[in-house]
C-alpha cells in the first residue's frame, strides 16, 4: 500500500542531438577528419534503450561541434564486440579511446594494451571493476548507487503498510544493474514491511521488461510495486500489467530510472509513479575531457553527472521542454 505521493526536486540539464553507428565491433567515422587533429574511438554498449539512443546522439553531436573525428562502434550489448572495437582503435592509433563498458569485469587485458600503446582511455556512463585505476584517465557518469537510493527513499516515504516489490534488473553484471539494486536494497532495509519478493533481469530492454513482468504476474501472488532499473523495462511492464487487466500506477505502482521522454510521458499520464533521472547528455563533457587528456592536462579521476528526480506533477511541468 502506498500513501499519497509527495514531491521532491532538483535541477536539470543541457543540450541534444542526432544518431548512427555500426555493429559487431566494426566502426564508423562520423566527422570525416578532425579540424583540430583529435581522433576519438568510442565503443558504445548498443542501442538497447531510449537512454542509449539519446546518449549516442549526444556523443555524436558534441564530437562534431568540438571538431573531433569520432570513430563510433556499436557493441550490440556484447563485451567481445567492445573489446574488438577497442583493439581496432589501438591499431588505428586514435588519440583517445572512450567507452561505456557493458559489464563491469574483464577489461584489464585490453586496457593494458591501450596503455602500452600510450592511448589514454576515458570511461563514460558505466564504470569497470579493476584494481588498477591507471588503466583509465577519468570516469564520467552517474552515481548509480545514489539513483537506487533515491528510488528506495521515495518508496520508504510513500509506503503505508506491507509492500511487496518486484524488481526488473538491468543487464546482468553491468554497473547500473549492480548499483541500482544495491542502493535500493540498502535504503528499503530501514522499513522491514517493504520486501523485494522477486528480482530478475530484463536486460534494460522494453521487450525484456514485458516478458519478465508477464512471468511475475503469473507466479508472484501479490505485487504492489515494480522497481525497474530503467524506463524501457518499466514501459514493458506497463504493457504486461494492462494485458493482465490491472491498472499501472494504481493497482501496481511503478518506479523507474532514466526520465527519457517516453518514461516522462507515462509518468505525467499516471502510469508510472516516480522516476529517478539518469542523464544521457554526456557528450559535451566527454569532448572537453578528451581535449584536456590529449593536451596532457590534469583531469579529475571521477566526474559525477548532475541529476534530479520527478514526481507525476513535476513530469507534467518538465515534459514540454524535455530534450530527450
Ligand atoms: O548505463 C545507463 C543505463 O543503460 C540506462 O539507465 C539504461 O536505460 C541504459 O540501457
């Protein structure tokens, strides 16, 4: 059971974009030659979500605006494709390699190759799990544990009795899935009547969220809340809830992370109850960091993205000017 929804707030963000990419570790060059001579190889995770599409657009647009020659690769959610792309960037002797690691572990060998070739690496969006932090210059992205805490905090503040939660996890082994789960679990631990009764991966996709939610609706006797690690899985869950004859946002409350346009539209329309923002607009900061790294200037080891949260009322107000 949930009490009446109250507000929470903060500040918001910056600019927007266009897209493209190649699959399977192959790369495509977008700017056809850098004006200032900086070439960046970027190994993207894939195109699994609305967030990812906006992130790719941000990187491509801002590379163009900064005069950086961007060699872009779409890893199609596979670590081996990203490793292949990074190796190809090393062979091409790019100035800087940037990438968003699909999973946290298993990067040391290829990053040691980049280090041996004297090519600086920037992590963006997702972190790696490595004992050797000399393998990358900086990590630009969100605090995913904090995002999980914000989701849990809203539930703690709005839960008025026993609450059975089902969790739709992101890609297994990825930083956002690990961290959003952790932050949420540690926060709801303060209220023992809130229980996560089932938790499974939907791989950050809409179809994955729908499929897992359909299974939960059949197997879990009581579901009060869905906690989805991104909007796309939450939107898939909405389809499954409706098909089961229940009303999303009322019979089953929904909390998600991202705040992309489709998620915000569902929030403003009452089908999602709360969204924790995760900004995909990392392109501008990434290009600035790349220029500094190439010039041999010091950069902070960690750059955390500024983010907020949205209630239904706040989503209605934010939607007309939402950039992604
Ligand atoms: O790493 C960021 C996450 O990846 C986003 O929350 C999700 O939508 C995406 O697929």
